[in-house]
C-alpha cells in the first residue's frame, strides 16, 4: 500500500499537481476510508457548508472500472469540496489521480475567471492515496486535512484543540464576502435600482513566461470566403502560446477549445431529461453559444493551429444527441455572417452585446417571433474594460492594456421592464437591467448586463400582458441575452445553475413556464465540473 499526498502549487497555471509526500517504504495498516472521510468532514474547517452531490461520477468521468465516488461541495461561490474515491484495485490509483488532476484543473479555471480570490485555496488542494482510497480536499484549512490523512490509520486521531462536530452535520463557518461580478453590493434591500460604488484598485497578476511566437506572413484580406462568411486576417500573421489553454493574436486573447464527445453526451442527457419531464407543459430550448476562438479567430491563424476545432461542427454533433422534445437553436451561422463586427472581447472570455444580439435574433427566428432590432434599442457604451484574460495573465498585460475593450450594451425596448435579483445570502435587490458601469473598475464592466452572476433574478415587463413566462438556465454568457429576452415575456426567471439550488423541473412547473432555455457556451459544455453542477438542479 502507498500513501501519496499531492498539493497544488500557485506557480502552475495549468493546475498540475506536485507530490508533497511520497510513498512510504513499509506497508501500512488498512484504513477505514468512510471513517476518515467523516473525520475530514467534521474536523476540517470549510468556508461554506458542504452537502453530498447526487451525481459525483459526472465530476470525475472515466474513472477506472469499479470505482465508487462520493463528493461534497458547497455554495458555487466557494471552491471548497471533499471527495472520496474507492478503487476496485489500488493499482488503479495512478489512472484515477489523473482524472482528479483534470477535475482540479477545471475547478481552477472556473474560479480564476469568476472568483479569483478562491484560486489559492485550489492551489493547495490535498490529494492523498491510501491503499484503495483516494481523498481530495479543497479548503483553506489544508494543513488540518493533511494531518488527518497522515494519521489515517489511527481511527481515534483528533486534531489538537479541534472539537469534532456531530456526524450528521458538516462544519459551518460564517461566510466571507465574495463579491459577484459587480464591485460592491448594496448593503440593504432597495426599492429602486441602485448602482454599486466603483473600486479603485486592480489586483496584481503575475504574468506567465511567454513561449516563442509562431509566425507566418500575413496575406491580403478577402471580403468573403467560399462559405459566404467574412474572411479575417491578423495584423502580424503570428500568435503567442502562453501554455495556459489560451493564445494571443495581436491584442486579442482566445481561450482554446476542443470538442469532448463524452461531455457533450452528458450535457445532452441533462437537457433531454428535463425536456422529457416537461413534455406537454414547457417548451425546452437548447442554445449552444460559440466562444470567440470559434467565430472571430483570424483565418490565417486558424490555418496554423492543427488543434483548432470547428465549433460549427461541434454544435451539430451536440444537437444530434438531443431528443425530439428539445428545440435546438444554432446561432453559429448568424454569428459567422457577422464575424467582422465587434462580437467578442479581446481582453475577456465573454461576448459583447452585439454578439449576444445575433444569438437572440436566431432564437427569435426559431421561435417564430420578430426580434426587436438594435436600431430600436438604446445603445450604451462603456470604455476601459480589461477583462479576465488581462486580470489572470493569459497574455501580455502590457499589450492588452494598450487596447482595452469597450462594452456595448443595448437596453430593452420596453422602458418599464424591471429586474430583481437574489444574492448568495438570500437578500433581494431591485437592479437596473443595464447598469451604468462608467466609473466601475476596469475588470467589472461586463457586469453592466443583468446585474452579473447571482443565483436567481426575476425580470418583469408590464408591456407584455399575455402572462408569458420564460426560465433561462445560464452561466455568465447568458447575462448579455437577458436585455433582449425581456421584451418578449411578461416574466423571465434567470437561473445560474452554478449557484442556484433546487429542482429545475419543479420550478418550471411552479411558475407555469411557457419556455425554458438552456443558454450555455461551448466551453461550459465540455466542462465536467459545470455539467455536474447543472445535473444537480436538473433532477
């Protein structure tokens, strides 16, 4: 038997793990894995209350045959989690640990973009194999987790000065303030939309060393290609690979993408299951959102990248897995026809307001309703946006800072439409559907759209009097869709599956939803971590 302890280090952006305690020379006694798990649950301090996940296998796909998984997670605002994998054969430990490392890498990538203050916790993730058992613990209290696992063969071991909580509960620690994407939340419930105050300072980010640039002479631009789409050319004919699943082309950063069939199937299963449960009650739509690298990556750069994935083909493969109960919305073609416009940000992984509009336009075509055009909407423009790629160092900060983004937001046509959101603590606030983020700090300006990321928000439009109800299930890409959708329903419920808890099917029935839209970007649809979270509310 071996005892192997692995901890994350902050140096490795790709979330590679470093072995911090190597195997023992002599065999050790068999341990009681579930009892050790209980000790971790009751003695380690977590920043959020943990509860058992219904579908842990979705978080750890392709584990060795016969492996049983148990996983505990808390609020989606916190990275804390605890897992126990029980192997059929301890010799499967290396294969299982690779799957665990991939999971930790996904966890880091998710929080790096949305709650970066949680990243140090992930960088100290503790992974320990003890015979047939592999323990995974993500917590700020990682020293305590390590001590418990170092004494795993002693069932009576108690951390000095640490009282054990009852077996039926998990430790609860007062929640620290973790802001959503707007810089400061209102402190009390408000009866009118209130804007948060800007924050002046930006976090320091250490830039990773750049790899040698791959070059190719630029060619003369063409108007359109044989498929009728505009042809895009880079200025320099070269790209920089920073080894962090991102590349930089001139002043733009792109998150790399690869299609994962098993993840696409798991996502489709969730959508199909929801549509089957709501058949005859609610129309379920699947809107798969391409990312920037699939739409606006210059063609001369795409030709240099052997692993550059065709996102149009990826969406077709995904939709082929959907059942007849699901109405699919393929916005790829519409985005590609407008790819020479400002659809996506250069310094951030999201799309701009115009990109979201073309997806909304496609949804309207599929639903058979007339879209409200951009010309009919008030345009608001916010300059000086330096987004997630700038903040986390996925490219040269100096180059990105020289060419910051401008956020273009388009208000609902209805001037009487309102929104009200509920935050992670259960407090509710009235908010502006498009917020004035002029004086917010540079990293938060995407939060102009629909109050940023919250567990649930409700949009009401008194100008639509038919009582129609829509539920949209989204991550942050969906925020930019809401200002368009509210013009077509009396009520829209926005659910962020990363933070909301409950049953999606029960909620749709309770609200008598006419439509339910899964609006998810392709990067999410390949993430086992996010698919696992989505599965948690779909049952």
